[in-house]
């Protein structure tokens, strides 16, 4: 388990670093993989929890959000979301639909959680100094995840949220945030980002990563599964690996967009 986890990271991290470094269009390809795989896993969890999702509509909407944000047509993002909601709500009017509220909500939530959140990686990369900011968010999340995992297994005693994830501990989360801020400061120093900005962004993104991890654990708990998928050896599915990043991408974008005056 541990060997596979490390080998997957050794393969995956260079691919992500190369994608961020290569530019916005290469990163778009990686984000599209995350969106399609993540939405597929999300809707599988929804189905296993006993609900019905419009899987195809959700995946199409998620891909459209990413492509439109990349080509600069952000005004169409609201159009995509509006079309999705109209379609999903209308689809609940057919026969034998007994849980219109939960089924429609699950489909739309998937697009917002996976698709719309992932789009913030593209928006972050487009900012002035966007490559540095994107590396900082990734570095923060990776440091947070690694420290929380290893310290939690080594010294974890007090449960962080036992009703959501019995294996996560206060000690692991604390170590994760401390190491996340440290990782952010190292990236900030390497790329010339003001250290105070790096500290603030690191703290907020690290806390967001912990929250994102817990949220995905809540999804899996309701669906009664251990992992969201099995495509990433040692890590589970795409949501298992990138749950914290989805939350951190949103937080990181608004921190850096505010600082650069892009909002």
C-alpha cells in the first residue's frame, strides 16, 4: 500500500508540475481529466447512496465550464449552469420520479463541486504571476496531505471528526496545516512571492484542503465505500487524491486574485 502510494506520487507529481509549467492549455488537459474522472466517481457515489444522477449531463456541463473559462468566455459559464439546472429540473418531470429534489440536487452539486471548483485552477494560472501562485497552491496541498497522513498514522490519537472519518486525527490535521504553511513559504521564497502573502495563502489553502478531505469522506461514508475509485494505486480514485485541492483551488484563487486586483 505504502509503496504503491509513493510510486503513484513519484509519477503523478512531475506530470502536474510539467503541466503547470508548460502553460494554460496543457493545464487545461489535466483539469479536463480531473473533471471527467472526478465527476464519474462523484456520480457513482451518488448512485451508491441510493439516488439517481444525470451523469452525462453533469460531465458535459463540467467539461464545458473548463473549456469556456480557458478560452476567455466566462460570461457563458452562467449560461452553462443555467442550462444544466433547467435540464436537470425538467428531467425530474418524467414518470416514476419520486425523489425529484435529491436527484436533481445531486447532479447539480457534482458540477459545482468538481467542475466549477476545478475551473479555479485554470483561473488561477491565468492571473499575473499565475504559475507561481498555482505551484504554491499545489505545494501547500501536497505538504498538508503528506504530513496529515504520516503524522496521523504515527502519533494520531484524538479524533478530528469521528462521525465523518474515524481515521483522521487532530494531530494529523495540525501537522498538515503547519507543514502546508511551511510548504507555501518555501514556494513563495523560490518564486519571489511576498512571504506574508505566502503565509496567509498557505494557512487558508491548507485549512481548505483539510475541509475538502473531510467533505469527501462524508460522501464516501453515505455511499458506504472506502474509496471513490481505484484508478490511482495506493490513493484510490481521483476524488480521494484531489479532494483537498478542489477546495484549496477556490480559496487560493480568491486570495491571489484579490492581491493582484484581478477581482
